[in-house]
């Protein structure tokens, strides 16, 4: 099922017209419950703790309308990989919830329980992926191969590319909100209804804290870039904890080329928000491993669909090193050897130069050409003869 394109709902649905199953699939900071709709199989209702304020209603309406402006490829990514909001649930003039598609069955698996029993299918979360093989085996989940981890990471970044292109700030990248399908490598993001466009209110995300945004700050695309880089690093390595600890594991064990390591290191350590790589840059370097790309200057608070290189790519080192600290800021292009300026092009101290007087040689030019000596010599002889005749005594 396509999670937005196949919606049977109008953009506004009266809560009394749908029937919920009464089971709690989950809850969160903003919601009191998420329940399957028995009246519409495959869809869930998310009920808010408090009715939305007018600005939040307007933001939700903008999100629901946004896919209308997307290309076919972008919409396919959104339909496949996100629980995009499709309808506001209202009770009179109050917005009390939202309707979204349920994650497909591939994102649910049974887990091993004590006594040799198995659980009912449960969400296969990012929380499970970011663990070692022993943990997953005990859980009853076959550990993903490197190739599968690579595919899953690319899937999350594909969603990030679409969000960033339309200036959507997700902000809630976390262990619980991202699901993955072990069999296909597909991914699925939850709680898309809380996204903002341009900015979004602060949302706590334990162990994903952006050091550049103090608690309570309004979040922008810069935070998404940081958290997507962290998600990328953790998905590939299966390690959690301090970001640079996971980075050391990546450099040691993941044969992805220097471009990926330098890009992720810059994303996690730079204090210049304009130097945080975009999702498209991370996706490109994952799909096309190789030497480091030039740094890109991007606006830290809004979507940018193009970038201007400001430095040269670093050359691949002769041997892999365990730690790859990039410079604090991009290197400017290395200048070539200086050339001595020619006198005719040497500028003076002022921006305006007074014209030089013509030289003697230039004065001998007539119409831009010198007077030929074959004509000059006879004229001189005639002049001398005339002068001599005039000076004879009478």
C-alpha cells in the first residue's frame, strides 16, 4: 500500500466517523495513543494529548498538502518509506488527532522470549539494528550483512533527501521512530505528522542530542543533518554510544573509502553549521565510494538544492589510518606559482589611471603607420637644394 497516494480519507475526518480497535500500538510525548482503525484496515489513528493549537493545525495542513508538489520519484520514496499524515481527526472545531498508514508487515518480526517461546510480531526498530550480531541472534533476528546495513542506511538517506529538498525538518531521528525490514532492506519512518517546514519546535531525542542546539531551541535542517550523519554511522557499524567511538569502528572495519569517513567526521565535529553535509552528499558517497569530496557551503537553517565548492578534495592517503581528523575548516584552493606582471597591465595605487603621453616613436606614426624612408630621403634632398638656391648671391 502507498502510504499517502492510497489514502481513502478527506483532509479532514470527523473522529466519530472512524472506529478504532482500542489497542495501544504506542504513545509519545505528543500523543496519548496510536490505534489501528477497524473501519479502515491498514490505517492508524494517532490521538493527541491535547487539541492542536491553530499554528500547529496550519503546519499539519501544509504537510498533508506537500506531496501534491512532489515529483513521481519523490512521492514514491515518501509512499514507500514514511507514515505521512493524510487526514486531520477533528471533534467539532478541535483537531484531536491524525490518520496515517500503518507500517507494512515486513517491519514486524517475532522475538525470542524466555523458555523457548516467541512473541507476537513486533516492530523491528533502529534500536535493534544498532547492536552487535550476538544480541540480534539471541533476539531471534538474523544479523544483517554489511551489504544489508548499507542498503538500510541508503534507504534512510533517501527519505532525508526528499525532506531536505522541501525544507521539511523531521527532528525526531531516534532509535524508536525508524523501522527496517530485514528481508528487503526497506525502511520506514514514523511520527511524520510532527515535522515542521523550515523549523520545528524542540523535541528531546536521548542519545541523539545535537551539541549545537541547546535544550529548548527551535530546530532547523542543521539538526537533521547532524542526526542523519549519526544515524548513518550507527547503522553501518551497529554501535552506539559516543559518536566518535562509532566513528573509530567505521574507520577500522568499514571499507567505504576515505570520502565517507571524512564526510561523517566533519558532520559530527564541525562547529560551522554551514559545513554539515546534506543527506544527498552522504547518500552519494555511500553509493559511490571514493576520495573525499570538496566541502559544500549550505545554509544551516533552510533547504538548499545546490551547493558551491569552497575547497579542494583531499587526496586519498597511501595507507589507512585509524583516526581521520579533517581540518577545522575547508582548505582554500592551493594557488599556483606567482607570475610577474607585465608593465602594461600593472595597476597603479588608484583605481583610475591617467593616460600616458604618446612617445616619440608613436608620434612618427601617421594614421597608425610609420612614414617610409624611401619617401623621406628625396624630400630632404629637395629641401636642401631649395635652401641652397635661395642663399646664392644676387
